[in-house]
């Protein structure tokens, strides 16, 4: 009798362990194996798609994977949507097809594959969820913000949001035009967006590899906002842009000046490395 009770207890514990393992497996996002499979499943099952475009060596992609995509409520979305990952750093054709500006980029699509909108960069779980839910309701999408800005073209915040939307799609000229609208609408930065807009204008010139225009834009920023918390970054990017434009002498001098002006900067090691590279011990890439 004791043996039978002991055996029943063992079987019960075994069943509980198996059940626990099964629950753990189900408490994960089930990723489609490819975009093609995701599109087929979405059409067959009339479901939306969440596509995560990532790069292998991307800390923010890892953080999105480890914190946001493991959150129970985000996992819950996978009951109603198809989730898929796509490495788009090496696959340049895929990156161009979806106008990926950086990583991570998460695109919410209809079951047809048409984009509803995207999340550019990392978002923590709660913010990720609220953004996706807003997009599903047609709120805060590119189309929604465009319509609202047409109704009030003096809204600084909407102009800034439009600039960010276009930048996330690699439509840099359109992004620049809206960042400039922000600066023009609020030259004194009363709404706290013009500093960021001016800095982003310089950053966009860098992304377009027009390095001398970027230098001018960073200088304009420093002239307007010399006490800004972003001034240090602007001072560092100016010699970087000079180096990229081929003016290594100016770049070296300004890197040295940066070390004098910002001896406690977190970027001093990077700047020293760049100085050594310019001296011929490496490349400027």
C-alpha cells in the first residue's frame, strides 16, 4: 500500500513538472521563421504582423529582446498577431525595401503587409504596448499626425513628431524640413523642442554624409545654445566631420581642444583613439 502511494506521488510530481515545462514553453512569443511565412500566416488567419528588424551587434536590440519581448503583456499580443524577426544589417536589400533607418525598428503591418506605422529604437514594455495599441486605433501614426498638422500648421510638437517619423523612414530631406519648421516656429525654444531640432538637423547632414554641412549645422547649434547639455556632443562631432571630409589637420586640432575643454568627458577614450588614428596608427573609419 505504501509503495502504491509513493508511486502515485511520484507520478503526480512528474505530471506537475511536465505541466510546468509546457507552460514555460507557451509563455514565449512564437516567432515566424521568415517574413514570407509571416505574411502567409497573416493573410490566412487575418492577423496583423509585428516585424522586428534588428542587427546582430546591437545592444538596444538585445535589450528589446530581453526585456520587452519577454513581458507577459507583450507575449499576450502574439495570440492575436504574427511576430517575426528579420536581420537587416547585412541584408541591405531588405533594409532598403522597408526603409530601415536604424536598429531596432519594429514595424506594425496589416495582414496584407502594408505598414501601419513603426517604432524606431528601443521602448520598454509598457510604452511599447501603448504605442502598438495607439497605432491599431489609428492614433499617433504618420497619417494621423500629418492630418493633425494640416489642421494646425503652427503646432511645434506635431512638427517635431513628423520630423521623427520621416527620419525613422530614412526620408531625411522631409525630416529636415520639419525639424527646420520647429526651429522657425519656436526660435526661442519656449516649447523645448528647438534645441533637439537643431541638433538633429546637424545629425541628418552626417547621416547623408554631407560632412561640411554637418560642421556648419553643429556650429550653428553651438552659437545658439552654447550652454546646452548637448554642446559637448556637438563639439565632439565637429572634428569627426572634418576628418570624414578629409581635413585631418583641423580634425586633430579640434579633438585636442575637446580634451582640454572636456577632460572628464565619458568620450575621452574614443577621442584619443581618433587622434591616434589621424596620426597614422589606424583609419578614420
